[in-house]
C-alpha cells in the first residue's frame, strides 16, 4: 500500500462514476432550456411590438 508518514493526512480519492456525466448532461439540458426561453421571450416582445404598431 502507500508508504506515508503517520503525520501526513490521508488522501481522499473520489471516483464519481456516472455522476459527473449526469451533471454535465443536466447542465447542458438546462442551458438549452434557458436558450429556448430567451428565444420565446424575444418572439413575444417582437409580436407585442407588432400588435402595438397595428393598433395605432
């Protein structure tokens, strides 16, 4: 095993497995949703301005 001095702190090694991949996919999905919502808001504002122009 490791030959470490008893005074040294033990090293903690985490093996995340699939969790990191899931977090990356979730972050990507959330980014896509944010982009979609922003596009919807832009379209809404565009249509709202068009309606205001048509009413005048």
